[in-house]
């Protein structure tokens, strides 16, 4: 063995001994005292994350707003005070323009496929003078119908979930109690009713219905709603209604009106709308007109027939 080989062997031996004894005396992470004990880490404040927009109310307006903003890349928060599925008293009719939006969102096909919406092909009106007209929308409009009937318990949830799939953060059972704007930070802080948790957002959208508690608090709404509607479902195959949807204009309650809309499984929605403009008809008269038209309007009473099974009246603000 020459001098070079002997030198290499000695170097290798020395390295082996060094690594062996270094490893033997090496300390583990657990041997060190933590600079941040677990209790301090747990209570360490985290940076407050804010949203681009907070939308209060996951009805059709709020959820549609969230869907398209999320589609544009906005960080959206939807706050809904109730848990889906939840009901809303309404006439349940969705017009052509809204149908086109539902199609764009992928909601229309879902509702039809799940038998939660009925396409209105034959429909029309009865004028204040008693003249009536029933036509077929497909002959004129083609594939996009003039209207569909869909219960709000189905419609609202479908749109909210579509917004959620698009990326919006949907929080159910999160009732907004108050909203405050910080001018220095440029952020809204939303406070939850009966709790201490909050959210922050750059933009606030009040989509919590006609009475809009939040909009009233912020001074955006200065008077209570002055329109109201009734709703009563009629059991399928107990009535004599032949069309898909008809609006009835009784001259005594104009500009208000009543309507019958057909749902899947031959179920009907009988509804009455009171609209401001007639001093003789106020929201307090809703129950009277709902009952009166069933039996005294010849067109409505004939459409319902004498054996129609109608649920009790429900009412909501328009």
C-alpha cells in the first residue's frame, strides 16, 4: 500500500468515526424548549381574511349575483339566515328572461330533469272586461319557453348551490344582525345575530328581500313594502284547470291580479297579488280577495271546480 492509498484510508476512517459519534450525541427537536408553546400558538392571532363582496340573502337575486361575480374571479361570500331547503311564498312563475339566465347557469336542465319545474306552453290572460286569450308559446318562442313554474323551495336552493359550485362561499344559518363600514380600511364588517363571529368584505350587497332588514338599517330603504301576495297549492287532479298558466285581472282590484300556474304532477299554485295604486285595495285586504276570487270570480271558480283541494292561504311581501 503506497502513501496515497494509506492517506485515503485514514481520511475515510476518521470520517466514519466522526459521523458515528456526532449522530450519537445529536439532539432531537423535542429536546429543545419551544419558543412558542402550544397554548401561545393556539391563541396567536391570525391575519383577518376579507372577501371582495359579501351578499346578504341567498334568494334568486343574491345567488345569481354571487354566481356571476364568482365566475369573474371575485371572492364571494353569501350569507343566508336559514338552511336549505327553505320555502318562500311566491307565485312561483319564472319568465323567459330569467329562464335564459337559469340555462346559462346550468340550473334549468337540472330542475326539468328532477321534475321540479313545469314548462308553461299554453297560457294567457283574462282581461278586466272578461275577454280571455290562451295561446301556445312554443309556436312563437321556440325552445325557450315563455315561463316555467318552479317552487321557491327548489329554485332558490338550486341557484345557491350553482353559485357555490362556481366558487362562492355559501354560509347557511348565518343571519346578519348588523353591518358597519370602516372608512380607513375600506371594508365592511358583518356581525352575526346571537354570535361573536364576523366577516369582512370590500363590497356589501343587500339581497335580503323586500322588507330588507339590513337595507333599512343602512338607510337604503326608507319605507316598508307595499305589495303583498298570497299562495295556496291545489292538489293535482282535484281541479278543472286546463292551461299551464293564466293571469286574471279583476277590475275591482286593479292594478293587482290573481293567477293559476301549473306545477309538475298537475299541482297548481293559486295566488293573488295586491299592488299599490288602488286606494280601495290595501295589503290588509289580501285574505279577503284571496277567498273572494275563489268563489266569486267566474273564471277562477270554473277553473278550480267544486272539488278542488286547496291548502290554507300563505302570504309574503312582494
